[in-house]
C-alpha cells in the first residue's frame, strides 16, 4: 500500500485473506550493505551504555599525586558544596594534578566532608579555603563587607546552612540586632537580596587561600586541628 490509499482501492473486500509484506527503506538497505562490506556491524555504531563509557573514561585518566603551594594532605578546610553554595567543614585527604592544567593552581583537592569520610570529592582551589575561625563583631561591620554567616532559606529565624554574604546594612540597637545582607546561593554566586541574618554572634571572617610561605601561626593552627572562634581585630 502507498500512503493515501485504502484497502478498497485495491479491490479488497471484507473477509478476504491477504498477505502483507513490509517494504524496506532503500536507504537503510544500502547503508547496511555498505557497513557489511567494510566489516562494520550495526551494533558497533549504537550508543554504548553510559556507565561503561564513564568507567572507561575514568580509567583512561590516571591520577598523579602532587604537592601544592597552598595545602597539604590532612589540612582542615571549609569546602563548598557546589550545587547549593553552602560551606561545610572538611579535610583534605589527597592532592592530585588537575587534568585541566590551566585551571587555577593546577591541582585537585580531594576532600571529605566531616561525618562523610568515605566519600571523596575533588575540588579546585577556589572551592576550598582555610577553616573560618575569626568571629566578626557586629560593631565592626560596614556595608560591602564579605562574611560567612548562617542562614535558613525557608525560615530565617531558624538555624540553616553557612553561606557567603555581603553586608548591606547593620541594625544594632538595644532591642534589635541583625544584619541585612545579600546571600550567595551557588557556585555562580547567584544573589538573594535583602536577607536578614539573625545569628549576629556567629558572623565569621572569610579566610583566603595563602601559600605555605605566607601563613601566620593562627592559620597554621586552624588548618592543623581547627581553632576556637576568636573575635577578629
């Protein structure tokens, strides 16, 4: 049958017995014949299982351990949970060369979040930093300052997660103490404007990545075993 015709156009009546044959598409037949002549099986061209491809790719990339100018294995850091922009306490368990060598310092830092030591996550330098330990006093904050603060997206009055925040305004009276800030929610620094930070006694200075040769004793102590919070001067 050709498109647009019915059984009655072929003088076929009700209850007649007929035999139908599927007409092959000529282009597919020619393609199959060409593949067979060249010793190629059709299944070889079909997409492979995604997991198998990923496993093969992982095997082909050989990890090479290296020595960073910024961190060593065992350092305690704050690490970014990239998908949601929250910072968590973590420990560096391995340092390897980054296959994408032009990225930052050329290393991948394999960290494990606290209480999740069995799961290693490779991060680049911009996604880790020395563990925050210096508390910032509310009186010392000014618009434009960057801090790490605790914020709950669903209920700002309740404890939530740790985010990078940019101070917009401070309120420091006898009856009201809070910070109005922009909260950054993910690795692309998507901003959530005019958030009220209620836990004003837990505002931390954001530490910067510093080379070994430039570390101060306080930072070295924090990286080695964590430090008790101190008021930033």
